[in-house]
C-alpha cells in the first residue's frame, strides 16, 4: 500500500488551513497534485474570491483525483471549521434546503480544495437575496461538431448585441469547448424573468447569425454543427464553473477571463493551472470591474414582449 504523504499547513490570510495528502496526483496529464491545485487557487486569489463572493456555491469534488469519481456537493459537511461561511438555499420542488458554501475570503477556497474540490459552481445570486439574480450568464455552448471558429464568430455577434443594449459583457473561456459572457444586472427580477430575458437575447443572436446559432429547446433536435446559446444557465439552481475555476479533466484546464480583443486568437486548451498563474500575475483579474457595470434587463424584457417570447419549461 502506498504511504500517505504528510499533511502540510498553509497560512491563508489570517487562517491556517491544513492540507492532507498534498502529493496525491489530481491531474494525470502533467502530474499536478492536490497541493499544486491549492497553490493555483492561492495564485489567483483575488480573482476566484471576486467570482464567488457571497454566492451559494456547489462544489464538484474529486476525492481521488480527476480520473476518479466526481461528487456534486451542495451541503457543507458537519465538522467544517467555525470560520467557514454558508448560506441557506431552499429547494421547494423537493421540500428540502441546504447550507451551501458562501465564499467571502480566500481561506474558504483553500478549505474547499482540502475537501477535494476541483470545480466551483456558484449561483448567479448572492446571499442578500438568493431569489434575485445579479448576474446574467450567456453560455455559448458548441454542439459536438461545432468548431471553435464558430464560437468566435458568435461571440462577436453577442458583443455587438450587448453594445447596442448598452450592456458590458465580461467574457471567459468555459474550460471546455465554449465561451461564457457574464453581465452584472440589477437584482430586481426573479430567475424566471432573467431566463426569459436571456432567451430574448439568444433569439436576437440567432436572428443575426442563423447559420451558426440555434436556440432549439430539445438537444436531440439541434444540428450538431451549430452553437447553442444556452439561456437555461439562468434557471434557478443551475450553475456553471466560475471564473478561475479549474475543470475536472486530466489537463486541469481553467475557465479563464479574457479580453474581447483576444477572442480571435485564444485557444481554450492553453489556459491551465500551469499557465494561468503567470497570466494572472501579469494582467490581474480581468473581471475586477464587473460590479461597476450594472445593466437593467428592461430592454430585453421589452424585446421578449415584442417578440412574444414565452418562458420555456423549467430544465431538469
């Protein structure tokens, strides 16, 4: 039996976080370990805390590394340190609730990685009112036969529409094959209204790029060469990987903020836990200003009324 490596203690802010099994390999492509993962998150500390701050957060845990089982964890387990912060979220459909991690400092992130978390999936609302999102998420989701050149083209169309609306979009790679664009919004509307506004936007992008984009509801009915503008990511309790979140794949790719003028040149696979720390040290958090660019959904809701956009059924 392989001998376990000795635990290490890290000073994170004014907290001490103990990391057990620091030498366990999490990412087999290059051999990065659990401690490497912790150090990655410490290196992008301001960015990951900004992305997660005060949001209910689902954790994607990989207790034996990304080649092993993935655990989706909503509830913070018993025995968590007393300085950890949580927020209660309710699930009326099931008559249940959970106290989810609510990051307010970098030590909370380090603790989650100690608990084998690789991916952080926050809600698009904050604990002040978990039922009123303050973030509209545009997910440019390529179908299986959709190349990244098409993703780039659609991103430019999305930027054009956002500019016309007077909204500031903050793009990032997904850590997979797509792109995400976040828009900070006034927390005035519920999830259903935000999702309806997101659908109105998606259909406008589809009108402008009909050869590239689909908003077809059922996956089986979508052309596999097209890009789906996934408005469903704005549904209640639907989450996607945050900015600076590592993804659970052998290469340890990272969902990385980018500038609009980088879209034609970036290759998503270039952003990993091995490369992003140097980029962050050079550029800082490219999403640092997102809270200062707040958009009202009123124009999009007017589009929805104009176009007779009905909210589709809740996704599973």
